[in-house]
C-alpha cells in the first residue's frame, strides 16, 4: 500500500503570487484550466495501490479548500484529507507532526510533493527506480538538470555516476556545487521518521542548553518541531547509502510567481496531448480561431471572430467579444474581454472587464529557449528601484476602459482605471 503527502504551505507563503493569492489559496489557482493541486492529485491517483492522499499546510480550512477536496474525492475515487498545522513547521516538521496519520495502515512507502511545482510527476518510475537501486529502506529525490548559474537557487545534489547514490547535498549554495537540482518530489518509507525524530530530539536538547529568554513554552515546542527536510535531513543523510537521486527526463518548473504560472500552464497544456486531449480546444466551424494549445471551459462564451493561443487558458463563465486576440495568458472566471481588445502575456483576474480596443500586455519571464537546462528565473519584483518588466496581472474585479494600454503592470483588486499605465503597481 502507498500514500502521498502534498505540502501546500500557508497564507504567509506565496507572497510573490499576490494579488492573485488574495482571492484563492495559491495551491487552488487554476493552471491549464484546473487547480494547481489537481495536477498533483491526478498523478498520485494513477499510481497503482495508492490508498490515500494527505494535504499538509497551515491554511485555515475554508469553503474553497473544502469544496475542492470533496470534488477531488468524488472524481478520483480516493481518500483525500487535509491536515492543518498549528503553525508553519517546515517541510520536515509537518511530516513529523502528522507521522501517525501518514503511517496508519502500514504503507510500505509514501510520496511527498511540494504543491508549488509543475511536473510530469514520474511517480511510478521513481518506485521502479527505488526497487532497482540501493537497499529496501532507501529514499529517492526527484532531480533535474539546471544551468550552472541557476543551480545556485536550488538544492544541489552530487551523486555517484554508477549508482545515483547522493554523496553531498547543499541547499542554495553560494558557489557552484552541481547542476543536478532537487525538484521537491520525494519517495520515502516510514524509516524517514527515525531521521526526522533525531533532528527533533537534537532541537529539544539545544533548547534546554540555549533557551530563548521570555519564550512561552508552546513557542519552544514549535521551535523544536520546525524541521526542514532539505537542510536538516538530506544534508545529514548524504553519503550514508540511504539517499538516491532519480533524474527526470520530463518537464519540471517551480511556480513561485504569477509569471511562472503562465509558463507552467504552457507545460501542462503541452502534456494534455497525451494525458487529457479532451481538455484542448480545436478549430471548429463557427468557433474561434485556435492557434496552438488552448484550454476553454465549456461555460465560456467566445465570438467566432476571436483568435486564441498559443498557451491560453479560459476559465468558467468568461465572455470574449468579436475580434479579440489572446496569447500566452490566463483568463480567470467570469472575466469579460470586450470587442477587439488584445491580451498578451497577462493574467486577467476574476470578474474583471477589459474595454473595447484596449491592450493589456506583459513581458514574458520564460527560461532561455536556447539553453535546454535553463529554468525560469525567480525574479525580484524590483530591480534598481524600478519594477522588473514581467507579465501584467489584473486582480479580481478590475475594470479597464476602452482604448487604454496597460503594460507590465500589476493592478490590485477592485480598481476602476481611467487611463493607460506602464511599469506600475496600481494600489
């Protein structure tokens, strides 16, 4: 029997995803037409003998999360439960806190997936690899190749060429260590809790030796339980014959910012050709012109003279008028794009309206297409005091008047603009 754990974080995470994360928890943001988290659940549900999927995070249980869980359970016919941390416990602390729930039913192994990654999720391949490599109680990290410069932004892995055993692990090193990077997807067995437990015990001893002055007791407990898989566990396990790396030939990317969501949408839409061809729109008589990979929700109303794609996702209840052009964008539910407007490299928020002949455009933050190992850069919002040119984001219920241009800007929710803007955050 197998289980899966998806680490979904909490509201103080995903700040780079604002203003979109104001409306829905980041893991429920739609990427390629379905919530980000659904891609993980679909992949886990396909693994033979998968009995349960646990979500661990510190979001307050809310209506959207509850509705998503109920729908996902019905759709995938698998037990899916949300376990709420009392505080942010780190990638290892959350697992350790809920270890009894994870090991109940005696699973022989369990996957751990970070919610903010986009991947082909080669989970069955990881299982096969684990059986063929190392001892039965070994652990597997999914890895990809990055270029030398970008590898410094990730966990870097040095592994033996012949056995793929991890010899050395460094999280975000200051100098080049390796171009093999951690993808945030792991295959563990219950033995991992011995190693996490050892770190917990050490943290408790350190607290007795070096207590914080005036600290409340439960804060101290939280400090002991705050454990990071990457720095606290993998670094110690490297070189002990316990940790192995499976290098994926498939696609992988992080989803840290809104710009990276558009790139992730492109990767998933491309995968739909084999995994979900029914989700891809096609050119039909009396329908809009489709160029490349496009997802259109069945409830959207689109004028036949509109042109959509490539890499476009149209949400529920969206209305698109005559002559509209949309490319490399995500249009969220109930948005209205009036006649002849143009939307490029942008995310249009829920219930927003773009007027006739208006233009909403951003700058893509794609990886270098000439470098096969390039990853998407996690750009800072500002560089040298100026807003970094990136995709344009309209929050929910934003109104753009006719014939204006919004370029490389972020518009917070519930704004009614009356003129053009360029390189601005409109509060």
